[in-house]
């Protein structure tokens, strides 16, 4: 293994919203969604080279935290001043969620994605001395391609867990475009978490191990994607307009999140 993984098995969490329920046809809160035809066009949000960092995932199993850091980076790229965490700040998040100590290898056991999300909502991640929290998250039905595309477009990408085949390490190329394709009988190396900033008819774009140029075929995704979440951050809303680049209103969304979360 050239790089570390670190995603633990899917872990249900009571604060997990269901994306399918949130985007029911006719729901007032998402009445102005982009049309299905627009969502079939390849889309990928870009990020500056300075933000393309490993965040310790070459040495430690903090992929769940590195992927969350990439979400904060990308959201802020398009709506305000770019936020770039340091490796120490990402590892501090990993430590807070799991008890990880980089001086004790026995504590490097990875994390459940929902544990990271719950911590980011309740406590947040400190970046440059400022605490950044998420507003909430919603689980996407991984079998629903339309919903996966929709969540990627509305929320600037999604937070994806995969059962990574050993072949993916062989297909990975540092800092260059590379492609994850299905290799028959490739063994499972373990759980891994990646950020997904783009999609298209043939598959999706992924961010992992500091590389923003990874492409995975539709067949690869169908075979290995295990969980997928839309994450909602304040950073994805323009500070002046309080709307996303696609026009989603923050105040309305917050009210809906509170209503949905109320038993």
C-alpha cells in the first residue's frame, strides 16, 4: 500500500437526513432545482493548486477528515476567501473524533464518516484559529444516479465512502489525471473516503491523496461506492447574498433543516 485508507464501515447516525426525502417532487424548499438535462452535463468545481494537499493521509488513516477538509476548501473557493487547513489542523480533527495520537500507531484506526460529520456539526474544525462547522448532512441513495448528480451540483460535491480495490492503488498517479477502472478479482484493500467534486455520464471526478484529477468510471462507482453524503456548510453560501452559486437561499435552507430534524 502506497497510501493509507481509514474509512470504517457504514455507521448509521440519528442526525443523518435522507436526501431522497429532502428533494421530493414539489417540495417547496427545493422548488427551483436545475433541470435534469443540465445535470447530465459533466460538471466539476475547480480549486487552486495551493489547496491540493495530502493532509497526512499518506502516513495516517485520516481520509475521512482529509475529505472533509477538501469540502471546506472547495466551498470557500467559490463564495469567498479560500480556506486551506494545515495538515496539523486536519490531524487535530482526526484526533478529536477518534482519539488518534500520531506518536502511538495503535490509535490510528480510521473513522466512521458519520462520526466525522456529527463532530463537524456539533463542535467544528478549527482552521486558522477560527471554528468552522457544518449545518448538516444528508445521505444519498447510492443506487440513485440522478440524486448523486443532483447533490453534487447543488452542494458543490459529495462525501463518498468506497470499498477500495487493490487495483486502485496501481491505477493512481501522483498529481496527474488517472482513472479508476474495474479490474476483475482485485481484492478489497479496505474502506476509503474521498471527496467527489464532479460527475458526468461516464463516471465521476474524485479527490484523494492530494490529487484532484482522479476519474472513476460508472462501472467502478457501481462496484465500489458504499456510502455518499451531501454536506451543507456556511462556506457554500456567498457572504453578501447568503445564497449558493446556484441560488439556494441560506435562511430558507436553515429553516428546513430545523423542521426536518424535529421529531
